[in-house]
């Protein structure tokens, strides 16, 4: 079943985050993921939001997502992600049709 991950990004070191961003897609594309949105200016529809970017991705199933997250390639760029931004990542299960 499809799973979705929403990531809220608060940038704290632009250079480190840019290094992470540049390395991200070549790694991501190897693991069955689909980039749904990556927006530096999402429209807040209700409530307060103090982050800088919203990223939405999907994977065909949880094992595919976890394979990507635990891959050596993705873990290698993790230092730049952690140095570059504080993130909140949410995993949501898709709805069966």
C-alpha cells in the first residue's frame, strides 16, 4: 500500500542544506520514490506555520521507504541535512481503494 511522507523544513544553515538538496534526487530516484511537491512558499490555510519548506514524497510501500532511509547513500548525506535544517517528518499510510 502506498505511503506518504510530509517533511516540514526549517533551514538553519543554507549552505549545508543546499549540499543535501543537490545530492538528494540522484539517491532518491534509485528507491522507487515519487516526489510529489517541494515548496519554499506553501500557502498556510489555517493555523501557524514557522517552517521554510514543505516536501511531500510517496513510496509504493513502507519497506521501500525504509530501504531508502536506511541506505548507505542517503545516510551519507544525512550530516548535511542535520546541519542544514531542523525537520519534522510525518509518515502516512495511503487509503485502500
